C-alpha cells in the first residue's frame, strides 16, 4: 500500500515537529506558575516539568538548519541547572549537525517512538461511534475525573500524586479532552490539540477491563472527525512501536512518517 504522503517530505516534518514544540510552549503558558518551564532551543523547544517527568525533553530541534555548539550548550544548561539529564526527542530529518552534537557529547538511546500521520479528509467529519460505544467532550467540571481515568488506564493508579495531577490538568487546558464510554460508562480517555492545521492526538488511555472492544479506535476516529470539522489537513500521534496503540492507529489509516529516537546525556 502506497503512503498517502512522502516520508522524505522535510517541509511536512518541519510542520509535525513545530506542532510538538508549539504544544510544549502552550502547556507552559497554561500551567500553574512554577510547575513547568520552557525555553526556545536549537529551533525548537526545551521543556522542564521536573526531574524524571516524561514531559522533560527538547522537541523539534534542528529542523530549520544547522545547530551550533553554543545552542546545544544553552539547551543542556537549561536541563542541568535544574538537576536533570539532557533529553531530546530527535527527528531523523533534523539537520546533520544535530546528530554530530549528539554523538560527540555521549548521548545514549533510551526509547523509540513512531510518529504516525494521516491526511484529514472532509468525509472524516461524518464519523459516529457504533453502539454501545460513545465519545463525549470533557466539560470543565469533569477535568479531575478525566485526569483520574487517564492515570488508572495508564498504570492502575487510583490516588493521583500532586505532580501527576498538575501535569494532567495542564493537558486539559491546551486543547480538547474526551471520555470514551461503553454503554454510557466512562472507561477511556483521550486528548488533542491543534496547531497550524495539524491535529495532535495524545493522552490515549483505556481501563484494563474495557480493552479489546474498539474504544480506542472510536476515540481516534472521533478526534479525526473533530480535526476535519476544525479544518485540519493532517492528524498525527506518537506511539511506542509494536503496541496495541500502534496497531489501532494503523487501523484508523495512520501510517509511519518517521521514527523518533529519544536520547539522553546524563548529568556529569
């Protein structure tokens, strides 16, 4: 099957990486003061959300030309001065100077992520989930309930630590969040944000007992429909290779655009 886009499209890769960086800045702008920090870094964004947080990393770097040694030094100082290792979500289409800096500074690989992409078509707006599945938009009075459901779906956590609660509440402020329901009972959750006609899908979480019934697929297709109504031309998502989420996004028409390499340089 032929890709609906070129995996060599640098302009499109710049859009996906710019969307990630813009989302990082948006999260900081909406966060409780002091809970998140971000700076421009090497053409992208470096976010600090606490040592060990999954949101502490640099995004979208090196997509608009060479990156200097001084730029890398400033990015690493931002992380190191806060007691954190330096972490980068590295796009393989980034400028070759980024790879040179990463190799020369002793970074090591900690994870791979697939950036999945699909065009958004006007017909996508017509999607309705089949009964007994349902998707509803989260209202402001249910944000805490949404956060708790995400935590339970990801790791079975019932009592949210304050740090996790702050992080998830930030997600509810930068875009749209949704409950996935089976027979009216909320058992799944998801989120999305839009930047420059690029819809970013994230936050997918389903309770263990509700898996295998098509709920994540319904959440994915509902958000693509929302993106179509908002005038987006692409939708994107990052998934761990080989997971159920990877397979579900493929079933919904998403295809691999590129694999990100998450790299880390430890504190000296």
